[in-house]
């Protein structure tokens, strides 16, 4: 039985020259990880970092957190970001996809 992946689309407006973050709910204990599903258009954006952020309260075994991708907006224009939530050993069986249309002003 084939699972249906969840697909979400959002818009962002960010300031040229400024950093901004995309934060996605994640739980690495399930084996799933967020990753960029397409290359970043380096004309408009630069990926500064990607990190897992655990919850602020005392962590419990198996508890999720968030994956934070920090970018810097380089110049005005419109571009996109796409992320996939997959298990690295099962790249064709992703649980979620998230797309952002990013307008740099």
C-alpha cells in the first residue's frame, strides 16, 4: 500500500541582506530528516546553516523538536525553496514536502 505524502506550500517575504530562518517540525528518532529537495538559487539566497533544535523543556526519549534552516537573502527578486522529510535510506518514500515561494525585497 502506497502512503500519501503531505505537501504544503507557503509564501515568505524577506529583506535583502538579512538572515531569515525556515523552521520545520522534526523528530530524528523516527529516522526522518528534513533536507533541501532542490538546490538553493544562489543568485538570491545563501544557506548559512541547518540544525536540529530540541524542545526547550527537559527532553524525553523519542521527543521531537525542530529543524532550522538559516538563509541570507542576497538580492531582490523571487525564488523558491523546497524541502523533503525522508529517511535517508528510503529516499523515494518521503512523509512530507514543503515548498516556499520567497520574495526578497
